[in-house]
């Protein structure tokens, strides 16, 4: 009997180590893809002067969906056969994703980036509550404290920039709710559809093509993009293709992290990922290092350290 108990204990310990390793690899891959995506988009949108984000997202989703389908066709990855039943079940995830992107862009029209950062960190608390309420995830007081540290840090560093704008706060509230709904419903959709990470990435990009195509027509971005002067420039086209390839990796790693961790952990990783992005911006894009930036980084690192310490217990 004792021998069986020891074998079970060893097997359980090995599984825990394997899951922890998988989560670390997934988070690392997500952070790398996320940072690369930001700077690739900067290359296309800022450096090339392409001010049509909806059309860019349409292009990235198209490249990702086609790439995944080709990889599945040649058995390089395991991709589930296309199903309209699965598509219908995945529609809410992509709709929440589209709403999140649109409300986020509208928020920046009325509110400054420091204000938006405060609310983005508050969204983490909403996700943690939903994780506990809908999925029974254990969210300790220490984890909540880590999130509150992130909020306090963003309030402190952006205090002088805080402002009141009723339309801005309405858009920001909708953005927070849609972001939380996207993250939480994605976990539910994964459980109900039994899709792999590759499958989730494919359906999300496939449906995003439709939503972004309709949105670009509705906003007039598509017509304006067709008349873009550098549309056939090799540098521009390479940038768009590169962003699509990186977007494919980012889409996969997002669902990989969601599968190996929890929505709460995913939201914390997203917040902490802003720290290396800030440091890279300082090193390569000549962003100034102010006392606000240093305080924000220090508090973010402290919150992240506490979160990781709690995760080991």
C-alpha cells in the first residue's frame, strides 16, 4: 500500500512539474510574440504612415488563418476539421475581441494613456472576480493585493494626467467589460468546443477576418487604404507580412497561456509584459526615462514578484 502511495505521489509531482514547465514556456513565448507584435505594428503604422489599424488587423488575421490552414493541410500541426457548429460556438469570443479593440481605440480619443492604464489594471480585478465566480478559481487576498499594487502604481505615475471625460469613461467601461468577457468566455468556449490551441487560433482569426472586413468598410478605412501611396512598396508589404506571421504566433500563444494557466494569471502576465516593452522602448526608441516610469516599473516588478511567490505556495 505504501509503495502505491509513493508511486502516486511521484507521478503527481512529475505532472505538476510538467504543467509548470509548460506554463512557463507558454508565458515566455507569449511575451516574446507580444513585444515583437507591438514593434512590428509600430513599423507598419508609424514608420510607414499606414493609419488604418482595422485594415491591418484584417490583413494579419487573413495571413494567420491561411497560414494555419496550410500548416494543418500538410500535417505540420494538428488542426481540427472546419465545422460550422464550432464556428457558431466561437462567435461570441471573436465578437468580444472586436468590441474590445473598437472600444479601446475610442477610449484613446477621449482619455490620456495614463488614465487608460489605470482602468486596464482595474480590469484585472474584474477578470479575477469572474475567474472565481464562473470557474471556481482560488483567488487569494494576496493575489488581489498584487493587482491593487499595479493599480496604485498606475494611479501614482499618472496622477497629474488624470482627467474627467464622460464619453471617455463610458467607452473605457465598455472596454473593461468586453476585455474581461473575452478572456473569460474564451476559457468557456475552449471547454465546450474541445479545440486545441491551434484550432482556437484558427477560428478566432477566421471570424476576425469577417468582423474586421465589415468594420473597415463601415468606417471607410478600406477605401482609404486602397489609395495608400506606399501600398505596393516592398518594405511596406514585407512589414505587413511579417506582422501577419508574428500575429499567428501571438494568437496561438494567447490561447496556449489560457490553456496552461488561468484567466487571472493571463491578465497579470499581460500587465507585467508592459515592463520589458517600456525598457525596450527606452533603449531602442529613445523614450525618456522619467521618475514616473521608474516608479511604475518598480511597483510592477514588486507586484509581479509577490504574485509569483504566491503561485509557488
